[in-house]
């Protein structure tokens, strides 16, 4: 068995792998970029090594830096997670050459499954069909027209060396063939560095169903069950679930057998996923992902298996100690991906920043795989997946309701998240009825009315979570009747100001920020002045807003920190300011 594993990754997946290693008594080694010096995966690992750099290319994709961390730490295995080096055969071979175990499939299997044409041919040889089409590169529009005549329209043109869905063109009629071919080849070249394209029948309302497999190095390959990942947008999966709803068991069995055949045909070992399109009771091979996937917990909750533990055991040379007949799938699991993205208007724009607060959900049937805690920063440089929320319940409807309940408990402030979009999807009657396909989120679901946070939540959260509260008794009139009201409000006079530079910021300033008490009103962070609220000569009170600063995608009121008269105003609307800049002087 491996003794010490270096996790060549970051975020939630690095944390996920560390957890299983700890349960197995295996030592853990984290690696980190300069931006991740104090990241959760680093805090959790037994030891950690700096890679240097900020971008992924400079850090998590820096082979030499990772090889040197392997050597320094004495790790005997490397878990690549997903993304980064997980499907990089040069990396796998480089570490294998050093007698360090790559916790993944053989490089030859990664290569066969690495492009559409060779993986389609491998599946075909194994007797598993792709979408009806042609496995040769496309050379003339006449071939498109002939194919359309024979198989019907529309026809799909795909990048031969592509994947993940970019560069697909749909040809509705013969006249469009030439132009579609040209643009497909152009996009294929731009995205994948190779212009080759090929043809398939176009499926108009398919579901994306993928089959999890586990294969050891002793010739045992098992299928664990499917995941339905049809709720996606622009090829980004939003929600995954298992079992696939409205999916007959004989099709599940056939798809499982097909996935095993495809895996065996490429000499696979490790955990892997075979993707299919499913429409009108038929399924078609799409591609094979030769890595652990983001959505693997859905299968773990339904089968009770720890896929990371099995990856490690298989890489250590252990055989699977159960058979196909032993696999027991129970209940229903759903996963949502909590990304730092603002889904307002259905746009999903990146929303990096510091998690001012992160209150995780809990309770029956709830699992949270997070890469961050309160106070941690989601960088614009990496994948903005904050956490995956996964629930289990005895049936789909109970799981759907449980997920809505768990989302309701989850509170994240400081960045916008995809949670409101998940609530919209999970509450929609089409999703509840499982009437959706891969086209549903983009073509049918209306997310125009979506806003980043349920109203009131952000404001409530900032008041409670950011600054100490003080009691104030005020008089209020409601419909002409006088009330004495006791309020607990942020203690604006004593708010901590800039200068807390040592250590990890525990709380990011969110809505109201104040200065140091010297009469110099300063901004605590870099941003843009949106509005100036005072002029020279104005009398101001402590706590009164002097200007509004936009920073971290939020408007922050910069408050006077003492009573007095404004002597100087040094900014105007539109000015960029840096942390510590003086915006006004009060005497
Ligand atoms: C298709 C298809 C319809 N017909 N192929 C997009 C991702 C890529 N791996 C394959 N994709 C598709 N291939 C034929 N012949 C529809 C899609 C597709 C899709 C597939 C899986 C998950 C999401 C998708 C979203 C849009 C289109």
C-alpha cells in the first residue's frame, strides 16, 4: 500500500483526497501556488511544498516544481485530482520513471481516449456504438449532403480532436453544409490545434448519462451505476444525479456492460467514466473520461463506496474485493456545484473574492465537499468551484426537497454564487418531472429574473457577521403611532480598520467600513469610488457615510470615524483608490 501521497491539485478535490488518505492512514503532501499559501488544502495536509507562481501554468502545471516536491517529501504516489495533470501522459510517465505511482490509468488508455476519432474507433471495436456517423475525417460538403439524405437532417459536425463539446456545428439542410464545415474546421483548429472534423446524426433532445467504472490491475472491471448530468449550461454541468430518472433498468444494465467493454478495450485500470448520449430509449458512446470526476460523490452516496480509496488501492496493486453482483445501489443522490459566479440574468459571470462568511448546511443526508472556509479567497486565476453540495434521500423527490432545504441553510457572503440558479432549476416543474434534456437549461429555462442573492440576505448577513453589534434605543413612528424601538446595529465607531495585514483575514469588510480615528478617512481596500456623500464644511457624525466604494463586487460605505467638520475631500466619483488612501479629512 502507498505510504505517502502528494496531491497535485488544489481546492475541494485536494481536500477530498486528503480526507480519504487520512482515513487509510496514508501521509498527505499538499503543493501550493503563492496565492494558495494558506489555502484549505494546505492547512489540512500533513506537509506542504511551495510551487511558486500564481497562474496554474506557473504553479500546478509546473512539472519541475511538482517533481521537486515529490522528491523533497518522499511521496510514493501522486493523486492528480481532475483537470491539471490528471490526463497528462507526459506527467504520468515522468513520475512513473522516478518509481512514483501515478494514481490513474495507464498512459496508453489516456491516449486512446484522448481524441474523439480514436476513442470512437476503440468503442466500436469493443462493440459499443457512438451516435450513427462516420469515423473518418470529413473532406467535402458532398459527404455531408449524402449523409443527411441517408440518415435525415440535422447533421452534427464535430471536431475530431475535440472534446467537452466545443466546436460542434449543427447542419439543418444541404445548403448549409459548406459553411458549417468551414466554421467547424476553423473552430477545431482554434480550440484544439487540429482542423480535422467528422459527421454524426444530430440528436435534438438527448440526455447526458455517464457510467462510472472501477477497474483493477488484475482484469476485474465493474460498473457502479450512472449519473444523469443533463442539467448543464454551455457544457458546464450544473446539477448531477443518480440514478438517472426515468431510466429503465435493462438500459442501465446494457449501458453498464457497454462501459465495461469500452474500459477493457483500452486496457483501463483506475476509476473512469464512460459518457453516453441517451435519446428515445437508445444510448450512444460519446467519450471516456480517464480520471476521477467532479461529480463522483453522487455515485459514492448511492453505492456506499469510496472511489478515492479504491483509486489508491488499485494503484497500490490491490484487487477489487467485490463483484458486480455485490454492488448495491440505494436511494437517490443529487449534487450541485457551488461556483463563485453571479447567475444574475442567467449570465453566470465570474465573481472571485473573499468569502466574508460561509455557513455550511448540515443535517440528515447532507454532504459538503468544500475547498474553502469563511475568510478564504476564491482567486480569479483558478476554477471558481467553491464547494459541491451533495444530498442523499430514499427517492428522487425526497432528494430534490432535501437539496432545496440544504441550499436554504447555506449562506455565503462576499462573493456571488450559483446557488440561486440551482434553486431555480430544482424548483422548476420540468426538473421535478425529469422532463429536461441537455438543451433544457439553455433553451427552455428562463433565468432572466434571477438575482445574485435572495433579497435581504446579503444585508442581514453583513450586519450580523461583519462587525460587533451595539444596542441603540430609538423612537419610531408607525402610521402615526409612536414606538420606542430597541435596535442592535453595527458598532460603526469601533470597526477594525486597515492594517490587519498579518495572517489570513478572518472577515472581509463587506458593507460598512470605517477609518482609524485620526480624522483621516481612509479606504480599507482597493476599489472605485462610486459616490461622494459629503462636501468640505459639512458637519458629520461618527458612522456617517463619507463615500461609497465599490470593491469585491460590492458597494461599501466608507464611514466617518469621528464627529467633526469635513476639511478636505480628496476623491470624486469614478476615482480608483488603493488600500489606505485618504478620501477625506475630518477635524
Ligand atoms: C451531440 C449532441 C447531439 N447530437 N452529438 C456536446 C458535448 C460533446 N461532448 C458532445 N455534445 C453533444 N453531442 C450529436 N450527434 C448534443 C451534444 C450536446 C451535449 C452533450 C452532452 C452534454 C451536454 C450537451 C449540451 C449540448 C449539446
